[in-house]
């Protein structure tokens, strides 16, 4: 029995090593010591010129991780790649990753993966927007496959809480991760076409009753019926570029923009977490959104890690 137990523990150790061989904090400390600082300075330069890029880079990391894991497959260009899928047509910030990659290839050729650049850029975007920094385990490999047909299970703006839970659970993320990661909507914007149904024809019967009546007029003025569906509207009204708790306060007040966002306040299991972030529940240990966001980002960043990938020379093309 002792021998069997020993062999079992040895086997588990091997499995854990294989699955975790790529990621650890400071992975490039000896092979490319300036890796993180190069990414940070590059992201800072671009975001300082265009603050909306912070939300764009954060969103790109999400869209990468939810399809075939965090392997930078969303960066590959070409016919029928992930970039061409409808859900990804609005992604921006590719030039930021390309810029960082060019500098890293000059400093440390063939060392830093595009997947790691994207993960680091997402963290730096949070910090530049006023959020709290967190350590990013690095050592990911870049994937060699990118297919538009694989982009089918991304969280969508019309998803119910149950559907959102199913999609997050499929990636090893729990309900708290869901509420926390969707909190990234504290920065960024969306297009009228993704929520105008809530304003005029929700379930075939006027406006969505979960919208605060005093806020409905504001939204309708921003997105007139049969107007320009591509017009952008802030996901976090009044605090579009600040990484803060305003997004959750908006849900509490019926000012959520997307149906999937506002639903977090109407479902008991997710509402409790929102309330705890806002400090509204007495007698329970409060949750600090900024700290928990970093934890959930690290957890998401380890989805389906590639152990047999590559280090791309150019992020938009496989070697």
C-alpha cells in the first residue's frame, strides 16, 4: 500500500508539473529581465495617447482566454481566424501587442510569448486605469491554431445569469469569478446594437423593467430607435476610464447597460457578491473588488495552458 501511495503521489507530481510547467511569477527574470518593463512602457505610451485602449486590451485578453485558452490565438490574422468571428470584429489594440513584441524580439529574440504579452498588457491596463496591480504568472506558449468556428462560447450581452454561469464553469471559473471578471466593464464601451432591444422592444413589450425609468430617457437619447447601431456608449456611465466600483453601483441603481450585466443584480446568487463588493451586507466578511479581480484574472489566465505551443516571432502569424 505504501509503495502504491508513493507511486500515485509521484504520478500526480508529474501531472502537476506538466500542467504548470509554463507559468510562474518571474518566468523571464533571467532569460529576459526587462520583459515586463518593456510591455508596461509600451502599453503606457499607447494608453496615454488613447485611454480607451486600456479597456480594449483587457477585453482582448478575455476573448483570447475563453477560446482555446490563453494562447494568443486571437492575435493571428488571416481568413477564418478568430479575429474574423463576429464576436471579435470589435476588438482593438493589436498594434500595442505588435509594438511590444517588436521591442521584445530586439531585446530577447524568441523568448517572450505573445500570450504572455497580452496577459501582462491586460494587467498594465488595469493599473493605468486606476486599478490595483497584481502579479502575473508567465511562461505561456503561443497556440498554432486559430479558427473562427471556435468562437462560439464567449459570454454574450443577452446571456442570462444561468447561461453566464455555464460558460464560466466550463472554463473552471466559479460564480464569484464571473461577477468579478465582468466587473472589467467598469472601463470601456459597447455599441447600441447590443442593448437597444432593452430600450424599445424587450420581450416584445416595451422597455426592460429592470432599467431605472429616470435612466431610460438618457439611454434612448444616446441610442434612438432605428438609429446608428454602431454608436458607442460607456458601459460604466460617468466613470468610463476609471477602474472602480461605479459599475457595481450602477447595477444597484438600475443603470446597467447590457442585459447580461443588469441581470447580476436580479439573480440572488450574483447579487450577494455585488452587495459584498459594495459593502452593503453587514455581518459578512467584505470582498475587496480590486484584490479579488487580480486573483480571478490569474485564475482565468491559466485556462487551458499550452505545453506544446511555440514562441511566435510575429504575433499575427504562426512561425
